[in-house]
């Protein structure tokens, strides 16, 4: 069985072997912008290097975009918009299915590159490309109904509503699971009939480059999907300010969302923001504690804790807190930190040295606030010497502490005890964020009451985060504006029109007779 595909050592070796030619090509070719169907260098000739969080080695030289590059991409998207808008929905559907096929055909390469580029464990990234393909298929199938509206007859008029694509849009995506999250935004925009200018995160540009090239190899016309690499203060700002861009979809930090809103205000940009979170998971004493424990561990320590929907605050009823924390600590201590391409790895390196420093800064903050670091609390000497950190569990916290209020965005869980339902809700709602909430109880009446009172855009009862694409995805408060998913995405990328046809019988007032 040594050479069986199920053998972790063989899979690890196979992943390393797959990575070698991909990395060699990256280092030789570099990464350019993709504008109007072509790979092009930055107009100013500027570049930056992207490094792997595994060993901090350079992966590729990347074109650094400026306002001039964004202008070229926006004009290409503007020129391509009407022809793409007028493509028959059935033909658009067929093209987007071809993109999904191309993604699936390269799923193994995408997974390996995503691991090396972001530090995410292969056990999670192996599914990222498949989910990305599912995003394209889901919205491809709905392209034929994107314009559907309502029949709203009145006494004297026949009223209907319909939708039309808003125009060229900007999509700015984050560095955590970048390939899948990019498709989540780009697929519905294309299905709606919009053209796209994509500005990926500068810390994870590699799979964004692969996505746009695969889409055009599958048959997308030039100018329909453009990618400009670079930094937020240059390329990102220029994209949010460009007059040809009608809307901005952004995933990232709440403070950046505020800046984008201000930058887009002079041109009245429509915005959709998926921002930060400090999400509670509430465990009552009557919960199925084994299932709750599994969900608690998964929702903060998977994906290195670098996910907006992570349940980074555990609110546990005080009558079971000691027992639950003891079991939780044992699970956290047993998490396997390792190389992202090792299929046994559960925690890989964090994305960047600056982010590692940020996460590590909260160890001292926790101690200064008077909390206890029960597990972890330091950097980790992982393979390659990269940006590894110990999965950390903080106990003895109160809701006013910084570790209970601020988004750490790493494998860092803060435990807060509560007495009863009223206190649990008060603690859960005591932060500026409102993205997700998770509730564990066998009392369904209580579960529904808590769900109704939580200030969060998405709530799972007796479950971890399980995404269902037709449902609305998004937050409230500082966690965002708008919703993704199903028809909610089309509402963002399209304008609603009302058309009224008179029956010819209503009385029209006569003036000047």
C-alpha cells in the first residue's frame, strides 16, 4: 500500500513533484496583467515580487499596476460591455460552463499553487477549485433567468419589471482562499452580463493569474474579464475611482471597505462589501457537546483561522465550561502544524510576515488584559522556516477585552463563559461586527429566539458554516453591505427597470385647453 494514492507520504511526494514545474514556469515567466485578452506588462514597467509563506522564497515577479493600467483595463471592459451584454443568455451559460470545465481540469494544479501562495493546507485547498467550478456552474445555469422580473398589473396599466446588467464592474478580492472567493464574485457578474476588472490581493496573485487565463482559453471574448495586479493604494484606489466602473465588489478588512466607499462616492459607485468578523459560537449546556466541539475546532482552526466566518469567540455556558474547555484544549494541542502540501497538515503558515506579527501581537495583549493562554501563544518552527504560528486557545476572558473585540484573523480562539440566554446574546452582540453566529442547543425554541436576537447576517443552528449557494451571504454592522448568492448576486450586478404599458383607457389630465 506504500504507493497507494491514499498513502499520505505518497500524496505529499506527489504534491511536491507537481509543484516543481509550476514553480519553475512562474519564476521564468513571471505574472503580467491580463487586459483585453492579452498578457501585458505594467505600463510604467514596475514590478513586485511575491513570496511563499512556507519559506519566504520568491515565487514570481508580478506586474505592479498603476492608474494607467486600471484605465486600460476599464476601457477594455467598457468596450466589451455591450457586445457581452447582448450575447444570448443561453450562449453565456454555455461559455461559463466551459470555464468551469477548465477549472476542474486544472484542479490539482490550482490546489498546489494555492497552498504554496497562501500557506493553506492541501486538505482544504484540494476542494477549493471544485467549489470554484461549482460557483461558475451555479451562476451559468442562472444566466438564462438573470433578467427575470415581476408582473405587477394595476387597474389601468400593465406593469412589469426586468433587470439589465449594470455595466463594467470592479472586483477586489482577498488573500485567503483567493481562487474560490474570486469566482464567487466574478461568476455572477459575468452571468449577469457585466464585464469585469479584477484586482487580486498583492499577497496572493498567482491563482488569480491562472483564473483569468483559463477563462479566456475557455472562450471568453477579449475585454470581458481583465486582471490588474498591484497594491490597494495604487491599482485598488484607481479602480474604485474610475468613472467607467459602475460597481465595486470587495472582500477584505472593514477599514478598507470604508476607504473604498469614500473613494467611490464622487462617481456614485454601487458597493458590495464582505468585511471582517468576530463571530460568536454559543454552546448551551444542553447541546450535543461532541458535535459542538467538532464544529468549534473546525470553524476557528481550519484555513489557519484566516477566514471571515471563523467562530473566533466561544461563548460557553458556565455550568459546562470547565469540562468543555478541557476537551477543547486537548484537541487544540493535537492539531498538526506542517507543510501545506502534506495531506496530514491541519495548520499551515500564515500568509505573510506582517500578518504573522499581527497575530503574535495578540499573545501579549491577551496576557496584559488578564486572560490565560491555555494552549499555544507563540510562533512555531515549521518546515521551511516560514510564517508558522501555534494554534492558540485563550481562556478566562471577558467580553470587554481586546481579544474578545478585535479580529485577530488567525488560529486564535477566545473563550468567554456566560450564565444564561440573555447574557449570551448580550456578549455575542457586544462587538462592532455582525457577520455570522453559531448556536448549539437541543432546545429549538431557544435556538430560534437567539437566532432572531443575534446581530449577524448569517446564523447556523447546530451546524458549522455550510454554504448553500442560493442563500444570502453577507453581514451587518461593520461586517459589510449587501448580499451574495443566488438571486441576491444578480440584484447587485444588475439594474432593475420598471416598464408600464397603458391600456389606453385611463383619464389623462388636460392642461392649457
